[in-house]
């Protein structure tokens, strides 16, 4: 149980660095007044919380580059206004 919690937290942190950070930067360039860009701390906290829960799915997106790019593009498309 302890190892899974470590895995989940590590995956969520890596996912926020590898997946969310570049996506928010792209969104900030395209839509600087977007709510997610203006409240980055809350966005990261929510992503870390959800990322901890869905760590096995997020792990795949972190280690496979093609999957990572698809995840980022889909995330960007879904959060645009």
C-alpha cells in the first residue's frame, strides 16, 4: 500500500511537469485571460489530486512520447474557451 501511494504521488508530480506545464504554457500564449492560466496554483492542485487517483493511466501518458503528445493536444483542445 505504501509503495502504491509513492508511485501515485510520483506519477502525479511527473505528470504535472511533463504534461500539464507545457499545456498551460501553450494555453497562456493563446489565451492569456483563461481561468486556468490565471489560477495556476489551483489548476496544479486539482491536477495533482486527480493525477494521484488515476496514476496508472497517467503513467502511460508520461512514458510514451506519442501518448504524451496526444494527451497534451487533447487537454489543450478541451480547456480552450
